[in-house]
């Protein structure tokens, strides 16, 4: 049964936004929200014939705000605003980004702080429920005065203009798509055009989806690191709870607990503590020993980003805004700096998580550092190359992620005749974070694939596994899509197969099933 998300005056949850944006959940407007919109519209209607200028109601926009617009031209004013601002360019933005943007704008309407009529919100809900997605190019938002161009393309579609994707992904004219879905195009009234494009909705949606992905990937990174520690015959002593209590960062404590749990019951680890196989290295390399510290710092960054997202979800962003006591006031709440900063911060954390993962991959392939494994994990080194180029792939991704970690939010550029002289670039930060999240997933897939191969070479395969129960479960899962060590095979599909297991959450589920609890 399809999930339905009720849009009320209260904040949406992150899970609700992801459900609608990514998984196609339906939306419904609550009676409370419809009443709030109706009430705030009466405030705007009272200003329509006022001789004093009111921004967005009876004036132009941005640097043209000083121009008073005659009553008979105000419908044209709203229509012209949307048409002129729907000016994006470049590659088409992913469907889930546009759906998240539309849902977040719909919620702001539902708070009753924008002055739009209920019919406008109902049209947005109609498009979402019909699976109609406006076509938005990647360039066009500076992350200030809202995600102007992306939001304008959505408003244009509600007007029955522009291009959209139907539920089955076909490109269509908005007018036809709306007609086929039984949705009446909206003729925008005073202030409504402005209310549809002044918000941080696109960057917020990207933040929420990235946060959901990174929660899964950070736990997966702990799992991959544990497999590497085991496969490289390291020690788990450095993950002891009392050692990490000496530096009690919550994320570090969680990561160390994950590593202890995943490695518990490992015969390979136990062998390093006893008899002729006793661990003789004074210390493991940083990429193994310091995994909780690095992974924990990434978790702390994500915690902060999610707190910012929580404040943003509780916001009603518009300019001007209808206050709770009935005033219509200009403000600067549309500035995307809070969201832009954390989008950039997460790109830094993702890049470093990929970087330390790639270093663990590389250790497996170096005969001088792998503690008895074949060079490059090749079946017959020299004849075979093993995972040599898989490491190249991971290294190339990490290098790209380091470039993506350069902050967009410090690159303000003035616009609108210097009226908008400082902007957040939060939309750009969101787009590059999405690429960084994809990169981290791919690097972790290479580490999982490499560690599983190394462990098979240690103990002969999952049938005779010396791994911990959790790692044995993961190795068993991987072997359902990738064969064990042998002469060289076409490697790209194997990397993709493990990436898909990672993306779907099956890798984590297999470990959690063996543990009887979920990794933190």
C-alpha cells in the first residue's frame, strides 16, 4: 500500500520528505493547512487595493521593487515573474530533487505564512500525486532569494506551461500532462508568483536525501573497515571501549562500538593474539587504527547537518511573509547560508571517508604491507592483475571528491543590479554533495569487494570462513553476486554488483542479521 504523507502546518519529518521525493509517496493537505492558507490570503486580499506599495503584491521584484504596478496588470506581473525566472540551463536535475523541492515549497504554503490560495497548494499536491515532474536544469539558482530558477520551473508547470516528465518518465508539454491528469492550470493572483519561488526548498531536499544516504554509508564504512582490519590481520585491541572513553566524542564512540561488534568472534583476529601467529606489529597503520576517529568526526558533521535540516523543516520561508499577527513584512530568511554551509561540510566529510577507505584498499594490494597476500590479490601475479585497477578507480573517485569538497558557499557572486549582492550558492553545494555521496558509495563498494577477496584468499572461502559471524554474513552475500578468487574476470560488473548491494542496504542488513542488532 502506497504511503500517504499529510502536509499540515507542523514540520514534515526528514523521512516524510525522502518518502515523497525518492519513493513516490502521495501527499494530502490537512484541513488545518487549508484553513491557515485561507486565513492568510485574506490579509493579502486586503492589500490589493491599498494605495501604498506592498512588495510582491503591487510592485515589481528585486531591483525593480520601486515600480508600482496597476491593478489590471498584476496577473501579468505574476505570470511574467515565473516565465522570466524559469531560466535554468544545463543537465536535467534528478526527479527526486525536483519532487523534494516541490514538497518543501508545498509545506511552506501549508503553514499559512505565504498568503497563497489553497487552490495553488492543491495544484502542487496534484502534480506530486500524478508523478508529474517539471524539467529543471542544473544551473540557475544562486541560493538566495530562494532557489529561484528551479522553483520557477515548478510554478511554470502549475500554470500549464513549460516541459515536464510524466510518471513514466516521458517528456511532455505541461499543459497536456496536466490535462491528462485532470489538473486545472492555476492563474496566479497577487503575491502568489513570488511566494512560489522564495525558499531554500531545493537545497533542503538535497540535504535531507544526502543525510539519509550518509547515515547508511557511514555505518557501511565501519563494516568495511572491520573487514579490512580482519583481512589485513590487524588487531581489534585499539577499539576497546575504555580507550575511546578517554576521548568521548559521540560519533567516535559509536564507530568504535560498531567495529568491536563486527569483529567479535573472529578467528582471524583471535589468531593474532596467540601462539605462533601472535600479533607482532607494534601498531596498525592509521587507516585501520584511526578509523573510529575519522568515521566519528564524519558522524559529528552529519549530526550538525541534520540539526540544521531540522530547523529548516520547521521554517516558513517567503519574502514578504504574512506574520502570525497579520503583518506583511519583508525579510531575508530566504538566504541559504545555513544550508549551504552544511552541504559543503558534508562534502568534506564524505571525501575524507572515501580517502581513508581507499588507503585501506591500497594496503591489500601491496605485497609488502598485506601480510602474506598475493600482490594485487592476483590469482597468478604477473599473468593476472587482480584488483590493481579497482584501486585506480577508487583513487580517481577520491581525487574527484577532493575537488568536490572545495566549498561552494564561499563563492558569492552579486546579481540583480547589486540588490542581491551576497548569495549562498547552496544549490550548487547540494548538487556537488550528491555527486560526492555517489562517489563514497562506489569507493566503499570497492573496499568491500577487495576485503572479501582477501579474506577468501586467507581462509579458502565462506564455506571455511574464519571471519566473525557478521563479516561471514557479508562475505556470503557478496558471493551471491560475485564469484570468489580466480583468474582475472571482467571487473566492472562486479564492482557495480557490490555497489548495488551497498545502495540497497542489503550489506548492512546482512551484518545486522548476524549481530541481532543494528549497527549504530
